[in-house]
C-alpha cells in the first residue's frame, strides 16, 4: 500500500478508520456486558502498520489495539464508559467521512482528466 501514490495515505487511513469504527461499535454494544473490557485502536500506530510494506495485517492491527483505561469502572468489571465511546465513535465517523470525501474528490478529478474535461 505504501507504493500507491494515486491516493496517497488516504486509502490506508480509510481502512484503519473503518476498523476502528467496528471496535468502538463493539464497545457500545457491550456497555452492559459484565466483565467486558473496552478497547480502542491507536490510529497512528495502525496507520504506520497499514502503510508499511506488509500492509495492515491482523498482527499490525492487534498491535495497535489497546484496552481503554477506565475513568470509572463498574462493579461488574465492565470498563465501557458509554459517553466516551459515543464521542469517540462520532469523531471517528466525521473523520471517516472527511477521508471518504477527499477520496471521492480525487476520483472525480481522475475521471474528468480521463474524459478530457
């Protein structure tokens, strides 16, 4: 993926943001599951793994996935803070949409260039 100069780092960023959205959604879905430990993906570390020659493998993603430090753990061992997770999910969704908009604009430019417009 590092050789892809057409879209630069944005394709890898979109992939990482999509994976992070899944992790955050899992945290929200398990907010009332006893013993569930909230996780998050370190975006910078995952992006570095995604742009390395091997690309984003499960090993690279696993290395970037960290357990979230709870601000106020519950008595049943669940570390999900619903407001924190919802905020992180919303921020990630906006960043995902921004990256997607950039890529759509880039694809539009390439399409217009190929048509000779």
